[in-house]
C-alpha cells in the first residue's frame, strides 16, 4: 500500500516537473536550483568523495550552461544535466586513476552530529560497496534507488537503451549483494 502511494506521488511529481526553454537564463537557474542536490548526491555515491563530487557537479553545470541553448526538450532537462554530470564524474575518475602514484589523501569534511552507530556502519558499508562498482553501474543504482527514476529516465540520463539500464541494474544489484554479504560475514568474524 505504501509503495502504491509513493509511486502515485512520484508519478504526479514527474508530471508536474517545470518546463524549461533552451537558452533562457532564468530557466537554467531554476534547473540548477531544482537539480543540484540530486546531482551532487548521485556524484557523491559514484565517486565516494564529496569534494570530488562537488568539483564534478560544478564542471557539469558549467558544461550544461555553455550548451543550454542547444538542449532539446525531447528529454527532461534534469536527465540531460544528469547525463553531463555522470560523464564528468567518469572523466574525473579516469584522471584520478592516471594521477594515482602513491598515497591518496582523502579530504576531511566538517564534523556532523553523531549518527546512530549501526546506521553509520550500514551507510558506510553501502557507500564503500557503491564505490567498488563500475561507475556506470553505480550511476544506474543511484538514479533508480536514490532518486526513483524509471529505466526509461535512467536510459535518457545515461544515453543508453532501457535494456542496457536493466542489465546494469541487475549486475549492480548482484555485485552489491556479494559485497555487502562479504562485509557482514567479515564483521561477524571480527565481532
């Protein structure tokens, strides 16, 4: 019952999405405000590093702004920007792999309120497992399960057919299940 209500609300939200005009700066600003948080969340999950995700998100919005006048309204504007952002994150990962010569220094973020320890462990385990997936599989999982996109919408965002999205999701779920089971088994042995 709850799933039906949630799906109904999500489909109503999708039908009421604002319309944008290519090249209109006010519309681009609205698009930026409406989608930045989702895109940052997607990139953070893909890259496993908030600072890298912020850099990639800014890069993606700069690219999108330069091409805003050429955007075709046949695809949702948010999906179009997601596609640009995911490509920026994949490019970022490639650059980082080339630069990795020694120790990788992780940035330390601001301290937050202490979360429930069990929830923290579960989120950390999931974030670590997502970071071990190939970037395109991680993107599909995040777009589906964090943002509630359909296979069609994910296909538009990633520029691939729905069948490819379905196979990426299946492969990603199977790999996540393996990774998370391995984490639980290891923590039981250590506990």
